[in-house]
């Protein structure tokens, strides 16, 4: 099945995916947020299919300017659910692809700490996973 995503749809996907990585970096209390962001972003750039093409495009126009973790979460968590809902309606296989791409990026970002993620990161990962499944 062939379908086209509008510019707004693509922005939603990018905001959700890169926002999830940014949310983990913002919640990282160990002093390695740049490493968290880098590892997660590299994983997003390794996506395949339509999702991979959308995420490979430079993510300009995203609003990830929350001044706190809570403000950022208010932007990102609904975007994750919206992205999943959008893809489930238009291309269910791409919804699964998006979910797995974001989960891999989150896992890559969390691995920065070589072991168990901190309780703060583990809780944020749980919230991201819930948002991905809420659609």
C-alpha cells in the first residue's frame, strides 16, 4: 500500500522520535546527557522503511524547547501517541516499524550508562513505552 505523509505528519513523527531521545537526555542526572542524545539519535538515523526516510531528514521545525523535563514531556508524550495513531490508520506495518525504531533508540540511549538505567531514566522509558502503546 502506498501512502503519503504530509509535512505536518512528518513533523509529528520527528518530534515524537527525536523528542523521546531528548526527553531521556533531559532526565539524565548522571552528567552524560550529550552521550544519551548522541546514541539515541544515531539509532534513529539507522531506521528503515518510510519511518527511516522521515527520520533521516534533518529535523528542522520541531518544538522541543521545554524549559523543564515536565514541559518537554508535555510536548513529546502526546506526539508519540499521535504518531502511532497516524501510522496505525495509514500503514500498520510502519506503526510497528516506528515503535521498534523508537524503542531501539531509547535502549541505545539508556545503554550509555553500561548497566541498569537510573530509576529516573527507567521511569521515563516506561512513560515513553506507554505513550507508544496508547494509540
